[in-house]
C-alpha cells in the first residue's frame, strides 16, 4: 500500500471511528463500564474492518476502507456488547480475564482441529475432482457425477467459510479484551500477556481458516460445468 493510499485509508477509518464514538456517547457525555466496552469494541471493529475493506478493494482503496470500517464498527459494537454481558457475570475482573483466556484457548484448540481436518479433506477432494474432470473429458463419467462432486464441495466450502467467520469474530473479540486489559493493567501484566498470546494464536488460526476457504474455492471453481 503506498503512502498516499495508506493516508486515505486512515482518514476513512478515522472518520468512521469518530462517527461510531459519537454515536456511542450518551447525552451526558459520561459512559459507564458497559457503554465504554461497547464503544471500544466499535472502534476496534472499525479498524479491523477498514484493513479488510482496503485489502479486498484493489481499485478503490479509500472507498473499500470506509465501507469496511463502517461494517467492522457495527460488528465491533456487537462484540463489545457480548464482552460486557460476559463481564457482568463476574464480580472480580481477574475472574473474568481467566475465563476469557480459557475461552480463547478452547476456541483455538477446536478451530485448529477442524482446520487440520479440512486441510486433509481439501487434498482428498482436489484429487477426486481432478480425476473426475479427466474422466469426464475422456467420456468415462457423466455430467451428473461432476454435479454431485460440486455439491459436496459446496457443502465443505460453506463449512470452511463458517469456521473462518467464527475465527474472525473470536479474534476481534479477544483483541478487544486484550486492548482493554492493556490499557487498564499495563502491557507487562500477566493477564495482558496471556491475552496477547491468545491474539497471536488466533491470528494464525484465522489465517489457516482463510487459506482453507481459498483452497476450497479454487477446487470448487475448477469443477464448473
């Protein structure tokens, strides 16, 4: 991304963040803990959404960032609300953070297991699809066989996209809790550092799930009939 384009992106994201922050502030100007969490969630979501929008919009970086930031802000507000709801179940902040760290670890373990299984399935489906395509061109199999394989791929692709979506939400969620802990407790706090580790692992999980989606999409597209 060039300096000029980067500037446009940050301006777009900044505008969205300002709008979202203004919408989140009550008439009196002061926010309680829940309102603060929701507002912070919206800002984090706007930044993540802006990065995504800028990355996927090759021809209109600024427009993509603005749209992504707005959509990300709405998602972030939802994530913040979810965090506030979970936080309300604990009287001590430390107990909440312990639960959040465990929640992240459980998700990572389950998502990584599913990603590994998907990776193996993709390799198998790719081999099967290539064989079917060759057989079809050679007149050794029917169009219905290709359609059936494409339907199977479509189901797997839907599962992969769902996992990727969940990984994105979990990452945004964990990033918001980590940011709040860092601001309140400092970067060297043991809870903050564990949350930072969670975020790093979730980024890897999200990257693998996105790669699985891309690989499955490629195999699915290759079966076009």
